[in-house]
């Protein structure tokens, strides 16, 4: 949520110098073999389906091309079956999707207003060499949506709740350590889970993590009463429910997605329905209002110093909600091994540009899975 204006922000589904003598060719097959430089990198020069990888530390590293989505879909690998399942967590039904039966475990974590279907372009590709799980956080998608008011004064929809859910999911369902691949507020969930149970997380990829610009700590003292009054208006009067009704329509969802996707041709009718339909289920309005009134909890800059696993940040450079100029600051944390710029991409790179994100995930996971294996062998 990039804006400090409450009225503007709640309308968003945050869903959210090496010299030329070294020239390495990259493609989807060999990208994982190359150790990427620390700090800033950039996928650029996407003409003719190609890219050039840049680092602020070492300049141009190499160039090559990713296969087109059509070529990826038509390769010789067997078709991967994606299964939708229900996990019982603390007497709540949690929907998740699963594919793949070998390789490192990946857990994909969606952003605000979204669900595990937002990873539909990633799951089948990544599952060819990984065990992939995509979860609906409680309150979202087709998971249960308990009314937050039943918990009294205690907040239920918090990053601590979702972090606990994610860690329990790794223990009960994945039954293994996992890499967390996260978009938007899902990045806060992944970081929170890794801080709470560091032994369960092998690495985190953050795609356009939410900056949480409406967090109470980021507001001037004189603006905080206004924020609280606006939140009370939404949560405790019919204004909030009326506002939700205006948002929960195909036209509104399409308009919101067109704001955050740079390539609006990717905002298809299928995507609109995938986002909209779970939001029409009973209880969705209460969860929606509860979260947009959630201005406490952790900030990314507070969690990153506590994380013990490697972190890779990918950022769509055309994100209008979480400006890359502010996001770059996260590349300076010691836990962050690299900051990769995804050109001409908006807030949801995994769906808008899976041809960039999928190889980046494969590279990150392969590098650290191999490192873990070598350490285990040595000990």
C-alpha cells in the first residue's frame, strides 16, 4: 500500500561493473548454475523475448532469453496435475493447492484480497522439479473466514496469526522445511513465520513486498487520529459494508487490477473471477474491513534484520502502489542477497510476468538447496 491517503489506499487490493570481457549466457536451464551477485540486479532489455542481467555492483553480467510461455507449455515434460485440498487447522478449513512429488518444497503465499489461484501460472511450471504448495491464508480465498468480532478486543487477522498458520502448514502438510515464495503482504507473512520458527524456512523470495505505508508508525503524529477515526468509521458503521459492495464487483476488481498490472492485457476475465468469487463468500466483508483497519503489527524493515535464512527480493519496476524507489532500501539488509528489478512489470509479477519469475524462483531455490546439501554432506 504505497499511499499515505486512507481513502486512496483502501481502494486497492494489495493484492501486493563487470567489464565486457566476462559474458555469460543465461537461459532457463542454466540460470541456477550461476551465483548471482549480491544486492541490485536487473532483468532488462526484453526486446525479442530476451533479457540482460545487471548488478549495481558489477554492471552487465550476461544476456540471453527465456523461453516463451508457449514454448514452456509445449515442452516434453509430462503435464503436472494440480490438486486442490482441504487442511483442518485449529478446527478451521484451509484450502491449499499442491503439485509435484520431488525436489525442494516451495510454499507460495498470496497478497491481500487474493488467494492461491493467483499462483496458477507458477504452480505447474515449478512443480516439474519441486514440491509446490499454494495456501489460502485464513480469511481469504476458499479458507474459512471467522468473524473477527468473535475474538473480542484481540485482533485475529494479524501477521502473527498467518505466520503461525504457515509454520503449522509446513509441519502438518509439507512435513519438511520449505522455501517461502511471497507476494505483497504475503511477504510479511513469510518473514514473520521465518522469525517465529527459523528452522522451518530455507529461504524467502519477496515479490513486491508491501511497504505498509499506512502503518501507524509511518504517519505523522497529527495524522494518526484521522487514521483511527476513518478506520472506526469503516469497521463500526454501514459505511464499511457499503464501501465493500462497491469494491466487490467485476468492474471494480478489473479496474483495481488494471491499476496494479502494468501489462493490462494480463487482466483477463479468468483472473477477475479468481479474485472476485472468494470475496463474495460469507464473512469476506468482515475480513476485508478488519485488515484495511490493521495499522499495527510488524514492518518489513523490522523483520528483515531478524531473519536467519537467505532472502531474495524481486520488484516489478512499474508498481504504482509500492514504488521501487522505496523498495530498494530493503536491498541493503544483510539478510538480502540480491535485489532483482523486473522491468515493465507491476505489483503482481508472478501473474503478470511468470516467464521472469519462474526461472528466478528456480535459480534461487537450486542455489540454496545445493548449498544446504553440500553442508549436510560435509558434516
